[in-house]
């Protein structure tokens, strides 16, 4: 009888080992398939146990216990990275754990267009749906990020480079802004490496270069005109003529907190340092964040004798070397506007 019991125990023990092996294999294997893309949000401070339960509940892993055992075997306790994770295909628990430890979070493209002001950029980021953590207003008022090349900066106007950024949900304001400034550094370095350097004064430093580029950015969206516009502004600067750039008036109104209602013409005599109708020279700083093309145009302006330009009524501008020719161009532009308004 003792021999029989001993044999039975061996058989049972072997069966349990076999069953354990089968369970272990199943627990560590990926699910058969995911019914659809699964997005999991791991809040900050989530434990391995909590993450395992969430992943199992959503069908990302077969077994919460198997996931916890894998984490324990790898020595993972509280090293899961918070964030939003996309699971588009079935993965083994080891692969899922590796992603959570590495912080392989879902990234969202956010496009910041050329020519936005600092305030407009902050508004766009705030409305992006990314749930950005921290104070964006404070993040863009850190001139120390650019103090090595712009000691006069009081904020980051002009240096939040327009581009498409891949950003994680619940990222911090500082991380977003740092990425935009770093992108400006990269692009500006590329442009300057391909040119003999900054133009002669008054465009002899980074701040004045970016200020000129911001005027170009706001004045024209026509690629072929940008260098020409930059050249006109430089011609006027050399002659001591006011730049008379309408976008600077709009920017002065924004800084002064004055709502822009109706035509800008009623504000051309506004007493403000950024109003280039009432002051000569470049504005004190950039009036927007220029893109690569505008920065390149300000760096390589087109030589000409032109001192004026006005909209041609067809999406571009008409350039003139004299006031008489400019006035004729203005009359032509007005006639085009009248034609467009005729039913």
C-alpha cells in the first residue's frame, strides 16, 4: 500500500509540474490577438500590480499574475513610466513590460505654423488636447534659454520654431518649449553654416536677424517674394526710412492689450516701440516666430533698388523703387479690390 501511495504521489506531483509549466507558458505568451488598437494610460505612481490588473482587464496580457512574476524576475518594482501607451498588436508580457519600463509612450503630432506670435503659440498648445502639465505662460518666459545668443530677450518670441512636433500626452510645458527652442538652434545653425554669416549691421546679431525674418514672415506667404521683401526692408533701414510694416502695428496692439477692430490704418500713429510707422529701425525684437524660409530670406536678401511694396490684389505684391511708382501700384491694388467687390 505504501508503494502505491508513493507512486500515486509521484504521478500527482508530475502532473502538477506539467500543469504549472503549461500555465506558465500560457501566462507568458501573448494574447491570441487584440480586437482593436488598445490605448492604456498609466498614471504617475502606478504600481506593477495595478498596471498588471489594468493590462489584463483590457486584454493586453493574458495573466496579471504572470506579468507580476515577470516583473519580479526582472527586478522591476516602481520603474514603470507614466504615460499613454498604444498596443496595436498582441505582445508577450516581457515585451509589454519592456515598453512600460522604457517609456515607449504614444506620441501625437502637433503642428505649429509659421508666423504665430508667442501668445498665439501658447494658445495653440493649450488647445492641442495634450493636457500639457505646468504653466505654458511661464515656460515661454524663460529668456535664459536663449541668453547665450540674445542677451536682450525678455521672453522666447521668435525662438519657438514652427514645425511638427511628436509629443506625449501629459508632457510638461518646459519639455515642449525646450524642444521648440532646440529646434530653432538646429535650423539656425544649419542656415548660418550655409552662408557667409549674418548681413552687415543693422542685421549684425541673432536678435536683429530673427526680427527681420519675422517681418518677412508676416508680410508675405509667397516663397519667391521673401528675399525681395527682406531686401526692401534693408534698403529702407540703410536710408533711415521707417519700415512702415503693418504687422508691427498689429503686434504693438497685441502687446498693449488693445483689441484690433476694423482697419489697421486708424492705429498707424500709435505711440509704441514696436510700431514701425512711428519709429525708425527694426522693432526691438521679433514680432512672431519665423520659419526656415523667412530666416533664410533675411540671411540672404535679394539686392534691388526697391523701397516699397503693396499687395497686387492677386495674392502677391508689386515692388517699386520710387514713391510715384508705388502710388500707381496702390491705385491699381484699389481698383482690383473694387473689381473683386463688384457682384
